[in-house]
C-alpha cells in the first residue's frame, strides 16, 4: 500500500501544496530564495497560534571565542521560582541556512508555558556566511553559558537538556557529542525533533517525493553551505553531522521523533538504533502520514497534538 498523508494534515497543508505545485523550486545552492520563502512561512505559522501571556522573555548576549556576539533569549514561566529546576537549550530549525530566534518566540513560549521548563534559545550563526564549525561552536558556547549562569537563573545544572528541531535537532545531537568528547557540561537529555543528522541524505526516494516539505535539493543546499565541497565526503566530522559519530556510547539519553514522510526518516531511525545498541536510553517515535515540520501548519490535527504533548512531557521530565 502506498504512503498517504494523514487526512487532517492533508487538509491543513493543501494550500501550501497547491502553492508549491505552481512554483518553480529554487536551484540547489540558492540560499537567498530559500530564506525568503521559508522564513515567511515559519513566521506566519508561528503567529497563527496564540502566544502565552505567562512567559517572560529576557535577552542576553554572548561573546564567542572568535569575537562574535550572539543573542541568547531566555524564556521562563511566571511563578516558577523557588528551588533550582530544569532548563533546556534550544536550537531552531532552518537547514543550517535560515531562521533566527525571533521567528520562534511563539512556539518556544508555548513549550515553556505548557511544560514549566525554561528555555534558552540560541541565535547561532548561519551558513554559508558562517560555515562549520561556527554554528556548533555557538551552540556549545550557549550550553556552557547556561551552566555558568545556572545559579542566577534558578537552574539546577544537573538538569539541563538540549532541544532542537530539524537543523536544530542536529545541533542538539552534535553538542551532545562535543560535550562528551570535551568532558564539558553535563547534558541531562537530548530532545531531537526530526533532526537533520546526515550529510549523505541526498538521493530522492520516489515513495516520499510527493510529500516532502524539505526536499533533497534543500538538503543538499544546506549541507553544502555548511561544509562546502566536503559535504557527503568521507571525512565529515560528527560535530557537523552527528550520524557520522563512530561510537555513540556515553551520550545523553535521547528522545527522538520523526515523520514517516520526512526525508530524515531513515537517518533518524538509524541514529536511534545505534544509540540504543551503544547502551544509550532512547525514546523513539515514528509518526505515520506526516512530513517534515507538519505540526507548525496542521497544529489542530490530532497527530500534532500528540507530538506536542510528547515534547512537552520530555521537557517537563528534565
């Protein structure tokens, strides 16, 4: 039986599918066109749902080792002071080439309001202007910053997780490997939502092709922006593409989810399997009938409510 979209998701995505069918996709390597199209869609999706009024937002700035200044945005629920509690460092999606923290204010606030867990969102630098290792080093520096400022923010440093979706999920996985290898700050859990993990995912799958919202051309564009001509070659480091990690033993417990109609499906399945085989506790969800980032548009669908509830539970469990 061929794949089909979840009916509720199909209904919500129909206008986007119609627009995509009439448009000519940008060529591989056209970062500017993808930024213009996808940042507009992300911004529209983020404001389509109400933003909670019980979450405060505070901006901080971090000077990186190479002298750049990046924004760290702290979201905390009102009335959750007292004993030090958990927190998560969040890395937004965007294929390593687009997005910024402001585009995700609503979604991050909703996670914080629902879970009670504060989140530090990281405005990491983007490729191709800032190729590897800048994005992952920014992400790691933010993790270090939160550990160093844990007492001031009411955070228990033993209960800090990393959290991201798509490219941000890949960064969360990469930071987990980097922290292990550098013997850096402890990570309580890695929450990887449809993560972008493998620079070798470049060959179209005809079974998935009718459903993709992030295509193989998009993926090639993102990885080439990050890695240049070395993308998909033999020497890609795991700190850029976590699927390349030689030994996953000792990595933090993981929550991983992906849609069955997502081009990241197989790399995420494989990563979850490898983590489990290495003795890393894994909670894995494969959601049938849904493509990449479906829940931001089809947010009233039953499957979207389930996936958001699972993410909230994972954040609250920190």
